[in-house]
């Protein structure tokens, strides 16, 4: 599934990476991989921190990606990654992240998390939650969502 997300990043945000003078071409694949990591980690952290309603809201398109606290956190973390791992200055990193992350999240959410570019976000989220519905997660200690997340983290 991770490869599917990288392909989705390359397909829908690849130009923001490959046409960006601040990102050397030899780092294009690594940047796409880090964008994917940022998205997966951001969603996982949101769920782990009890913000599954925000993830559900984002995936249901209840508000724009730019207004989503989950998307903003993912984007902010990706900016830090671009700066620390690839040496981009803050302006270049912010510019790249503000294009890449919302574009990919919009594509994922546009398919309600399922089928956007062949990517199954629901499958990944199901792994995070042990198959539990994000809108009705099990309580801690019941072998549900929280216990599964503890095992992942």
C-alpha cells in the first residue's frame, strides 16, 4: 500500500517535486517517499491522539484540505522533513509542501479514501485501527482501536 501512495504522490504532485528548482532531481524519489511517510505518519498520529473525527472529516470532504487540522499538521511535519533531510530553506520547503500535501490529500479524500488512483486509504486506516470504524472506535482496553494503536506505535 505504501508503494501505491508513493505512486499517487508522483502522479498528482510529481510536478511540484520534479519542476522545483530547490529539489535536486536525484532527490525526487526520496522526496515523494517522504511525502508519503508524512501522510501515513500524520494520519496515524491523528488517530493515536484521539483525533479520528478530524481524519474522518478530512476523508469525507467535510471541509477543505487546507482547513483541516490533520492536513496542516502533516504539511508542517513535511516542511520540517524537507528542511532537515534535503536542506531546503523554509520558504522553498513551505512552497513545496503547500502544493504536494493538499494535492495528494485532496485526491485521496476525493475518492472518500478508496479508489483514488487505485489507492485504498481505508485499507491503511483499517490496519491502524484493527478493522474498527473510525467513527465508532472501541474504547481503550477492549482490544479495539486504542490497543491496536499502542501495538503500532
